[in-house]
């Protein structure tokens, strides 16, 4: 759609409003300076379609004066008019503020807005059926009632984007329609809504959230019947505090993702390390799938993340950012451990490893960056 369609017919405008998520229309002639500002913003803002029309009939129909700009959001559900003179910055801010409807369908721009800007949000996940549409009506009414602090967004679980959002916030198809609050500003804490989706219930859920009365929900797998997997202690959300924060033990834990290539290549080295040091009764070599288990105190920037929790200082874990070879791990642990380390292969390949380790020491930080964190967690925005 060209920015400048001088005489867009009224029927055409109407069609564009209904077909386009975010649309701006300039009602006026193309000569004034404000029109230059308009074209400048149009070339700068993505995901919004900009039209202009000189038609007086259009001005009458949409109840605006010459040189006003109207932003239509949500396929025409909501409109806001900028009725005063503007410069580029003022118009850009106006378009950015009003391009999203109060209740945003969950898509790439919405994901970018919520997760990219760190907005706390309330989500409705629904199916495309009567119950889903009733829930959406209730959800929209609450959103429009007053100036809400939360961003409101809904998704159909059948859609690709909706399916991924549902998986991320832990909603299966048989639970729909379902509502969750995600506190993006606080490490993506999630709050579960367990009642029927009605205006009244949504309203009180939001009030409780605003009053800090809700407990966040953290995902966890079940505690495994067999605590060790190839000598490595398996940790889940439910037993993280009991095992990792046990003040009698030093704990080295790898936080991994099943799809992460670096984690897969580390696995045999890590289990060999655990086997080698298993005589150290107060040292635990552990791992946790951080995509299926969440712990409030953990912020994970990339995979794998390896942290060391010393027995005497659980509040300040140390990031392991050295070489990922068995020898480097052993030497690092001998240096940082607060408990006795029993090494069953003290002279195995340490001399070689040690030399390699020293040789690389200057670069160890680069190393960390090279291979530590190039696998980002699949938060919804980056993964969509």
C-alpha cells in the first residue's frame, strides 16, 4: 500500500481498516510540512501501514479535520485521532502508543512489544470455539474497563504462535480457555488462574496480582526415582532448594536445554567428571533441564550455564566460565571447593590438561563467550 494514495475511495479505506492490524491515515493535502513529517514517520515505523487521503467525504465520515491523523488498531476495533499539530517525534510517539489494540492478538509484533519491552502481561489462551469466544468477550470487557497496568493479549492455541505461547506458559489444549499473568519484568514469573473465565473472576485475579496476594508458579518435573543419571545427580524444580542449597554440600550444577548442541557435547565429559570425583562425599555434580524446571533465584542467559554453590555461601553462587575439559573442571573445583575433593584419577590427563589450561588462560574468558552463551534460552520472543 503506497503511503500516498491521494484519493483513496471511501470503500477502500473501510476495507483497509478491517484487513489491517495497525493502520495510520493522514486526512489532508500532501503539501503542508506535517505531511512531510508523516512520510518520514511512515518510513521509520515497521508493522504499521500508512495511508493518506485528501477526500473531504472521508474526513466527514471519520469525523476529523484537515491534517489530522487517525491510528486504527485491531482491525478497526479501536481508533485514536491526533488532532493537534505534530512534529516527527510527536507523531512517532503517538503511532507507537496507539498501534496496538487494548487486547492484542498474540503475534510477532505483540511478542516483541511484551517480551522486548519487559511489559507484565495477562494472557488468554483459547480455542476457536464458543467457550473460547465467550472467554475473549469477558477478557476484552475487563481490559477496556479502566486503565490497566498489565498488557492484555490473547492467542488461539491452534495457531502456530498461540501454540508456542501456550507451551511456554504451560497450558495444554484441554485446559483452554485459560488465563495466566506473566511478570516479564521479574524473570518471567507466572501466575495461574484456576477459575472459570468470567469478567468477575478475571477482575479479582488482577486485583490480587496488583495487591501482591498471588504466589508465582514454577514449572517442575517430578523428582526422579533414580537420583543419578550416569553419575550426575538429576535436579528438578521441586528438589532444587533441598539439594543445591544444602549447606553441608558443595554443588556444581549444569543448567541445560535438551535442544542445545553445546550441552550435548558436554554430557560425556560431565558424567566422566562426576564418576571421577564420586568419592568426594560432600561434593555433588548435578544437572537440571532448565526448559522443564524453573527456580525463582535463577536467571539464565544462555545454555549451558554452569554454576557452583559452595557449602558456606549459597547466596552467592559462582559462574563456571573456564574450559570445558575434564581436567579444567577438576582443577577449578580443587581451587574453589570448600569441602574435601577426592580425585580417583589424580594423574590421569591432568598434566596435559593443566598445560592446555594454562596455555589458554588468557583466553579463557573469550572461550566462555565463544561457546558458553551462544545458545540463548528460547524465550517466546526470540523463538517465534
